[in-house]
């Protein structure tokens, strides 16, 4: 087990090498080590997670592909990141792209509605001293203890507000009620009603794209059963945004679970001026395709690999208006 003293040494060596461009020989001379020991310390810094190496595709290499995706799906912008060898690195890179976009575009008085999920939750993790913005971050879907920290919409809102020194409005309710009647009861609660009313005024919505598999995030969290998910797939569902399920053509799936969602409706999503969809998983291309064909997302942040799959699936055809 690495102790505090060793962590400090590993961090110092890694900082000299990766941030200050010192050579291994220079570090060895400065610290009184041999060059082989410096090399071993650098390897250990990577093994311990102190150093994380992510390869970013140069923007010039992405411009054409981003333009093709945006044009094919009627988006105002597509932001693509390089494919990474593991899922955690991939999600961090997508989160960083989302953090960079927010830092560039947020302005005083913005209202930002926030969905749930690991990709949305990766955005505040990648913010580094952004400029102060008097913005309000409000949950677009319930965020009770049913949803774990890190993917919980209320938690994500709080972390974003802390970074930008803004304000947070939480939605204290489960993301999915047990029944349609239970949902209606929750929607009558004053706090829930006011939070959703505020979310409907959002200038920006940041939302993840879910899939319709038995191992999807919402099934793992206990929001849906595998039986319900199988029924959704049988009806043609390939994915969802905030519990609004759709097929590969972007059409809503009849008999869905929208009547259990404690959050914004599909009509609410369409009314928000800028919807930013973020996704990092390499096996969600079909879900992303259906999401884009709904006409709801305005901006897509994803990987180069997913973008290539999207264009291959559409064969250059543009989606029709919903």
C-alpha cells in the first residue's frame, strides 16, 4: 500500500516530468536518484492513478467528421473526442469536452437543467477553476437516494454550482415513481412542482443517452425491472433521454414508462433552446442514432468511433423533422 510520503514523491516526480518537461536525467540529478529509479517511479505513478494519459485527437482531424455528423443530423454542433483504451478514460475525456463547452458558453443568469447518469456526472469532475457565473443549475429529473452519488442529478447540480459559484435547485423526488398514480401524487407536491417549473425555463439542458438493455444504468439502479426493459425492446425501444424512450427512427415507443418519470416530459425537452447530449460508451451507437432522430439534441458530445458508426448507419442520409 502506498503511504502519504510515497504519494508525495510520485506526484513530485510526475509533475517534474509531465508538467515541467524535465528529463529523467534532470530529475535524477535534482533528487539524487538513478535514472532507472526515476523511470520506475514514473511507471508507478501511472499504476497508482496519479498520472492518467489520454490521447486527444488534434482538432484539425475532427473538424470534417464533426461537420458531417452535425449536417447529417441537423445539429448546431458535434464535439468528438478520441477513442480511449478503457471506459474510465473515455468518460473523463467526454466529461472534459462537456466542461470546456460549459466554460466557454455559460453566461450570467443562465439556467441549466441537468439530467442524471455517469456521462453527465463526469462533467463537473473535469472542471478546473472555471470563471464565476451567476447561473442556476436545476435538476431535470428526480434525484433521490435511489440514484447513487455521482450519477444523481441533484448531486451533479450541486457540484456544477460549486465550481461556477452559482446556485442550485434540487428536485427531491425519485426519478421514477412506482406507478402513474404515484407520479401524479409526487407532481402535486409544491417543491417538486416548483423545481420542474424552474427546469422548464432552462436555456440549456445537459442529458445522457440511455440504452434499452437489461444491464442499462436504470435497471442496475432498480428504476426498471428486466421484464419492463424487455417489454420496451419488444416495442422497438433502443434508448431513452430522461426516461423518454424512442426507437431507432426517433419515434416515441408506445406503452413506454413516461407516465412514471418524475422529471421533464418529451415536450418539455423540445422546448428547451439548447439540448446537449453526452455519451461515451462505444456500444451505444444505435441508441445515439435514435436520440438524434428525435430532433431533441442540438449538440452531441461523443467519441470519434461512435460518430463513424452513426454515419455508417445513416449512409449519409439526413433525418427528417420530428
